[in-house]
């Protein structure tokens, strides 16, 4: 049984992990027989967004691990507890929380800095030759951390984001929502999901392929 970790960034597309992408990841991992363990950093999230109004809730403070536990139904560990030796693969669902909480790409763009624990985990998995999956905006993490290795990734077809990722050294491949990009040299799998959309049934096609490839690689 493959042991796959899922790294979450909160709960909700605007300030945490994209719930459809995270849930589909968990669904397909379970469908294909993986032993799943969710993780999230035990730190405050950047801000809280009212997903009904789309407005930032001033003065409201939430913690990433606590919020991510909503998606994981409480079965989640602090990111600092990740044991790379016990994992066969990792998957990062997307959502703005990736670009706000796991790194600061949403605010700093090409000057983005990645959370140190996240950076350490991605580097350790890469050094160990273990597969990693990056969904939606999450390939930003792979490009920023592993750019010097020139990984092949996709974030769909957004030209501004593509330009930044290529500046860091990544090789970007334009893709459809039902496609994945697999870099066998670095064992990195990516799919555009809601970077292209438009609906949950469409993004499910790419996420299913990504999960399957992570488990096979």
C-alpha cells in the first residue's frame, strides 16, 4: 500500500486549500488504495476571506492547521511532523492558500519566498527520488524550490504566471484541464485544475490522472 501525504494550506479557495481539488485528491487516493496522511503548517493564515462576499474579514484570525482539519475530518498532523522516509509520495492541492500561506507568491510574485518547512519537504522528497504532485497554482512551489533543476510543470496557460515560473528556471508546458505534465527525471506531476476550470467534473479528469501517476511513479 502506497503511503501518500497531502499538504493542505487551510480551507477555502480564497484563503486556504481549494476544497474541490483537495477533496478530489483524497477521493482518488482512497479509490486507488493509498494510505493517506494529511498535513498542514501550524501557523496563522495570512488573512480570512468571506467566501460569500469575497471580502477580507478584518480582525478575524484563523490557524492553517485548524482550518485544514475541516477537509481532513480531523485526521491531520502538523507539517513539522512529516517523515519523508515514511512517505511514498506527496500531493499539494491548489487554492490561494498555497500562494498566501505556503508561500507569498500572491503578494510578492517573482520575489516569492516559500515557507521553510514546505521548502525543506519538497527538497527532501526530490533528493529521495520520490514523486510529488502539484495541482492548480501549487506548481509555483515546485518552480520556486526546484527551479535550478529545470523541472517540467504546468499551471495551465496564464502568461504572467508562466513568465515568472520560467524566470526561476522551470520549463512550462501549456496544458488542458484534463491533462497532466509528468517530469520523469524529477518525478514531478502537475495539472492545471481550476487555473483553467471551469467545473468540478472537468478538473477531476486531470486530478485523477495526477493521483494515479504519483502512485505509479
